[in-house]
C-alpha cells in the first residue's frame, strides 16, 4: 500500500482499517510505504515493492501521468496494481474512486442556504483553500461545491482560490494571504480537513472564525474529511466551521482490499479500466445528531472521543 501521505488523519485511519481487514478477511499482510505527497517517493515505493516480489500494489499518488509510469513498471514485473482516488491518465487499470460530487454540491447548497438565512443582504463571496494541481479534486470537491453554492445564490462569486499544500500550517498561511487580499470572503471551503482547520486558525487569529449558537459572525467555513479535529469544530456552537463531508476510511479500505484481491484471483482484469465508486457522508452542525457523528468517528477513525462531552469541557 502506497498512501498519498501518512500525515493526514484520514490516511492513517484508512491504512489501519486496510491492515486489519486484509488480515481478517483474506489472511493477507499489508506493507506500507508513505508516498509523502511526492511522485518520486511513490515511484521509489513501487520499485521497492517490485523488488520484494509482492502479490499486488495499492497506489494513491498525485500525478495521473506519472501513475501510468508506475503501473507500467509493476506490470512489467507481472504484479497487479490498482489505483485509489487519482487514476491513471490512460484509465488502464482498475480504480477505486470516492465519488464526492453529490456531497460536495450538497455542502455548497447548505452553506449558501444558511448564509442567506442569516445575512440575506450580504452577497456571497467564496474563498477556496485547494489542491489546485489535482484535477480530480476540482472534479469531485471544489467544482461541485461552488456549483452547490451558486444553485442557491446564482450571484455568488469566487473571489479567491489558493493552493493549500499538504498541512495545516501551509493552509493557515494561505488563508492569511487570502484575507489580506479579500477580507470580504464569507464562505470558505477547505478541500480537506487540514485546509479547513488551517483556514479556521487564520480566521481566528484575525478575530474572525466565530459563531454564536451556530450562527456564524463573519463567514461560514466548510471542510472535507470529518476527522476528529474537524468535527470538534463543526459541533462547537462558537466555531465558524459548520459543515463537512465524512470520508469513510473503513469502507474505502475494505473496497480497496476487495478490488486488489479480485485482480490477484483473476476475477477482474489487471490491465482494463474498471471504476468502483464509494461515497462520503454529509455532516453538519444543523442536520447531523452529535451522537451520530461520535459513532461515525469511533467506527471510521478509531476515535474514543465523545464529541458532546469534549465540546462541553472546552
């Protein structure tokens, strides 16, 4: 297994579920090399696994064209390989796709609906902390989110879309830059949990990012992943981060293991395009019971936190 990064909570949960499920369901051992958000690191990991003579490779990397090269290397060695979230440019091997367009659109529509409910006379100005160079993020996350906002508020305007990098610190710095150029931003979308949390930290440092009983003061922040840190903000009535979509590492890991085993066993062609979809969960302060969100964290992210208790003790 080559995850895109092990720095993020989602991928940590995914890998842990994958190791447990592959062992219990198939009696298979999963070895992991962190791709570290680098095509070079991922290629090196593929070469290492080829040298080890593994039975199959699960690949999540950043660049579709370079992923094609990794697939060619594995196939020359006679090793099946499947891709996750970001496919090959040639669409040449089985692929597991988190189909997030529906929930991304739903989040955008929900954020716009709430903003218009609270501030009907203030036009929506969208700011996005993004993975600008990853097309699948634009297709499944950012694009549908913006469409969702504009389905409710056709005059909503994207005033800034900036690269958030791979961690909270970079996202925070990016949000600081955005606020300098566009202080009018009032709907902020982070393309993953670190983007949303980094944006929220920058907003709080600027005296913003707050809410009263769930009604935001200056902007509504929307994220993606639904990690423990993110949901602690979503369900805090004083935080401006109020909506996210829950990636499901348990579901995705199981689907990934099932797919590579089908390839290894000859039930699925190793060198033909097959797209398998999984889906996210819409989660919101306004629509999701906090106990349901706590159960989601426990199952998907191995969390032991009780959201209601943790927030009441803040």
